[in-house]
């Protein structure tokens, strides 16, 4: 088998497994190729290590974005997320206010963080390594995240197809000029965006 044929076979098999169309009884021409975030069911979670040992979990409750998925060419998928920084929630108001301050998230001047994909590399039929531009506090740096998709499911309430997803990455706050409180807060912040995708049209 030549290289081109092998590549086409890999894409065809990968797409078939990813979408699980035979199991769902959905024809390829009826499957949505564009998906959007189901915003109420999407959140951006993070962990902050402080004092060198303890860990605080939190989330950004307001997240927008889109995933444009090409069934025939999954590596051409585009992904973008917008996280609204003022929606940070660590379940403690005083701590949230502290994290919003100018020396850290500076939410008043920079109300959003964004991620825009530039390159996608399929790892397995359900996993991809996505490299893109992550913009925070006015600075844009490359960031690679791991994206995992579930099989397509039919929502029992809406009878519409849905996809569960999970995107994980590590952000170094020093890369974005956030160097305050180095002994108090770790510079490496694990970030996870998860939720559901629904048809965009």
C-alpha cells in the first residue's frame, strides 16, 4: 500500500471510529460538521498550587467558543475558546477578588483569555494534540492542549446529536507577565475545558 493510500485509509477509519456512525444509525450526510459549545454545560477548570504544597481548585463559569469539525478531514478542524476572566469562582469571594487584582488576572483591563487553534495532530481516533495561540493579559504565546472527544450521543431530551469533550493544557503564568507572589502561587497552572458540543446549525 502506498503512502497516500495508507493516509486516506487512516483518515477514513479514524473518522468512522470517532463518530461511531454505524452504532448510532446516523448517516454521514446527516451528521453536523459544525459544532458549538453548549455554554451552560461548559466550564474551564484550573488548579493553583500555593505555598509549595497546598492546591486550590477553581473554575471560570463563563466560556464561549466553537469547534468546526470536518468529518472527511478531521485534521482541518478549527477550535477557539474565549474564557471570561471575571467569572472566576473558587468558592471564596475574598480569594476570587484577590485573583482578579491587577497583579494577577487583571480582569478589569483584560476581561478575556482566548485560544485559537493553528495545527491539529490526530493521536488516536478520539484524541488530538492541538497547538494554537493562547492570549492572556495582552500577550499571545503558543500553547499545546490535548483534546479528547466521546462518541456521538443522542440527547434524550432534544433528540439531537451531542459530543462530550475535554481539553487539557498547562499554562505558565510567567510567560504572560504574571510574576507577582512567586513564593505564594505556583507559576504552572493546569487548565481544563470540558463540556458538551451541539450542532451549530
